C-alpha cells in the first residue's frame, strides 16, 4: 500500500466514523447525533439505539451539571454542559384540590402516572425524531416556558417542564411530527385530555389540557394532522395547549425542537 493511498484511506475511515451532533449541549436540550450505520453509541454508559442510516437521539436533564460522555467504539467524546437560568412563574386562583389533591385522588394519580411513564419508555425503531417538528397551534401566544418554577396559590411546586400555547377553546391542534399514538386519555387528573406520540428511539411528545381528541392509541399520524382541539381540562386556569418533550424519563425543553428559544 503506497503512503499516498494509506493517507487517503485513513482520512476516509476517520470521516466515516466521525460523530456529528445537531443541538446545543445546554441543560434541557435535545440532541440528534449522526454516525456510521451499524456503529455502537454509548451515552453515559448507556447504549442507545442507532437507526439504519446512523441517527440517534438523547437529551440533557434540566439541572445536569456534569459533563456528558459519548462513546463510539473505542472513541470517547466529552461534552461540557452549559447551565441556564429559569424563570419563576406564579399562578393564583387554582382550586385547592388541584394544588394539593385530597387523599382520595392519590390512587388515581398514581395509576395515571404509571400510564404516562409506560408510554414514555417506548423504545421503537421509528426514526421520525430526526425530522423537523412544527408548532402545533396556529397564532398562539406562549404563556409558559420550560423550567420555570411554578408557585401555585403561593405554594412552590415542581418546575414546569412544558411549553404553553394559549389559544381559544376549540382551536385545532396539529401533530408536530409523524408518530404513533401511545396514549390517548380524555380525563387525567392533572393533565386532562392527554395525548402521547412516539417518534422513535425513546423520543416522545405529550399534548395536555385538550378539549377534544380525534385519535386513538395505536394510530399512526402524519405531521400536520389535526389530532384534537385546545381546551382547559385537568389542572388548567384557561384554554391552552401544554406540550412536553421526553427522551425516555428525561424531560426536555420542547422549544429546542421548534426553534423558538
């Protein structure tokens, strides 16, 4: 093998196995990776699914401080995670039972949380996650953002992990991307009429507080399909759509897939 040929071969081999990333290594962000088909990718010692054309996905927790370690074969990449600041959001006027649920609702809430958790753990071979997502409600106003610390009736609660689009009741809601419905429930205690869509590789989107739902569990939807309407069901102070983005159990900022950060 000539020296010239060896150099060309080495450059080609190196490029073929290089990992590319789309997204920012910031707390709460969604990342798409691209590698060689058939490559093995490990994120923080956890093997992740790689599509036939070399795509994979992962997310960064809201408060992650440690660097993230990404391994491909015998190569390791360490990415530093940037911190971000979150807003404090005060909401008043909620019914007391919605802020601190009575004990008779605990069993129901636990059962519903299991349904949601099961849908979020789906690890299908779908690869829609790598396609562009669209805003689900036209002409809406963003009234709630990811990571904001919610104080409900003066009581500090969990951070808000979604993105709220305020619009009048009955406004059509579109599928943000192709996917499969893994949960379709009309009356959950906290989230009301709720949908979850699987986009592949552990990536899912959630739609909450809807009025009407037009799809069932197991349905395949196309990006832009009307899947329901805006409502104010569940724990809600007015008509809006609350969307969530998850990579398995990791709650991510939906704004990172909609380019509205």
